[in-house]
């Protein structure tokens, strides 16, 4: 009727320090991503395709973080590692949905940068509002369909042996390992979906950046090169961090020797990446920092007016 999630480790003495650490990370991650969403919504200068996709990414990261952190924080605080099978399946479905959607969304963002830098004269016409909405919708719907396929297959498994999951989330691979059913079809589907939603978008992103870099290198002026690099360097950092950890977690062999290493990379993918995204995009982006200053200035002005 339930699973036991071991979490980060099996040392209860570390629960409270880990709880405080992850609580701070959770608050900063949520605040950063929500701030990006609010800035894009309220500042007219950020109503462009690049920031529209950034808003989608921050919204996704907000949901992604909230799927994992509250359960993990509650477990660390109370010491209760149990989770019902139904709750585990729901977490697995939402987690898979958001990971697949993020893979698609990052490739869409790289395509946006490709058009902006390699085909600037056609950019405004091609990346219109309708096409941007279409690309964002395809990313979210593709993730939903991929996760639904896995959820249907996993729901048909039966569990009759150990109920201990050596992980901090209800990921597909640890769940399948506990099944006493024939899981070959589930494992094959997992690998196929991981390949489809990881390698294929990664190759699309890689191709986009090959064209982007070749175009930038042909720009005659140094200032022009720096400006072009600055528009895509933030996205490149996020893509490298996200895909690097994701490929290791889902595409490499699931051996016992690599078990702890898989957990470390899963932690990086689920904790570090959502934290880094808003920091990278805000601290390295002049328009986002300008929008933040404007919003803060208007807020202080409103407070002063209310006091008077």
C-alpha cells in the first residue's frame, strides 16, 4: 500500500541540517522563478518571444520544484519516509510531464535564438504571437503525452516484494526495479521516451548553436559579437547544465555501482537547475535587471504615496 523513500541518505542525524538547506533553496528557487514571471507580465519591454519562453520556463520550474520539495522537506522534518502508492504515481506522472516539457521548451528557446541571430530580418515575421503560442503549447502537450504513456504502463505493474526506494523522488527506474511483474515493455518504453525527449531536443539545440556560433564568428565588429554572444550565453549555460545531468541519469546503465552517482545527478537536475535558471537569466540580462529596478521603484513610490 505504500513505498519507503530513503531520500538523500540513511543518516537521521543529517535530516535537520538538510531540511534547513533545502528549505532555503526552495524559497530562493520559488522567489526567483515567480519574480521572473511577474517581471515579464508587468514590463512592456519584456513582451518579446525570448521573454515569453523564459516566462514559460520559470512557470514550469515553479511547478517542477513544488512537485519535489514539499514532500522531501516534510520527510526530512518528520522522519516519515513513507508515501502511498497513489501519491507516488501522481508525483511520478507530474515529474515526468514537467521534465519532458522542459526538454522541448529548451529546444524551442534555442530555435528562437537561432532565428534572432542567424535570420534577424525574418525574425519578427516568423516569431509572431500565434507561432510562439503554438511552440509553447506543443512543448507542454508533448510532455503531457509522454508522461501519460509512462503512467499507463506503470499503473499496470504489481508490487509484492520490497517497498524500499533508494531515492528521494518517485522516479520511473526505481519504481520499475521494485515490480514483480514483467517490466521489459516498461523499460523499453522508458528508454525510448528518454531518447526522444532528451537526445532529439539536445541535437536540435546543438544544431541551432552550431549555426549561431558560425554566424557570430562572421560578424566583423567585436562589439557586435559580444552582444550576440550575450543574448544566447545564458540559455547555453542552462541547456548544458540541464542536459548534462539528464543524459547521465536516464541514458547511462543503472548499475549498483553507479546508484549513488545517479542520485547525485538527479539531485543536481531537480534542485540545482531550477535554482540556477532565474539567477542566470536575471543576473546576466540587462533588460531583466532594468525591469526589476523599474518594478522596485514603482513599489517604493506606491508605498510612499500610501504613507502620505
